[in-house]
């Protein structure tokens, strides 16, 4: 279970990493059902990335995979090609979503959006590490 306290700790760690990369980000944390637990939009983060961060968290939980790995496997000719069109377009196939695990079981996810894919993934990793 991801509690609000967990989500706040995860977001705080992600915010700290976003400051290091000097990029305002949107950070979302979802529970085991893919439901939003908490979200923060750092000052001046893109408005369009609010929805993307939430969908990255949902995607990571829905498929129990990082969105970076999903993207790597969804290119033309790969096993997940076309997956982004499923679930009414809710699936995000670029870096920034990471499943959150407890005792080896996925119990939620973090989604980050607002920078490059590399920056989003790095900030998501920092948040996930705080869990």
C-alpha cells in the first residue's frame, strides 16, 4: 500500500533531484490500483506535463515496468509496438515512470514529466529510491 505519507516522501525526494537537474517537473504517485495518491507541479513546470506524469505512473503500475523499458520495447517491430494506442491513449511510452515495489511486489508507481526523458527517469529513480 502506498500511503499519503509515502507519496509525500517520494515526491520530496523527486523534487530534490529535479532541483539538481535544474528542471521544473510534475511528479505523480499512484497506488497499487493505479489511482493517483498525490501529485505536485513544481513552480514553472509545464502544464501539459501534469497529465503525462499521472499517466506515466498509471502506465508503470498497469504493466509493472518502467516506461523507459516499455518505450524500448514498443518500437516498430518490437513486442509492444502499438501499445501506446491501447487504453484510450492512456499508455505513456517514454521515460519517467517507475513501479514502486515492497517485498518484491509492485504496490504503486511514480511518474515524472517536464524534462528530457533522461531527466524524467533520473528524477523518478530518486523518488522511487525514497520509497
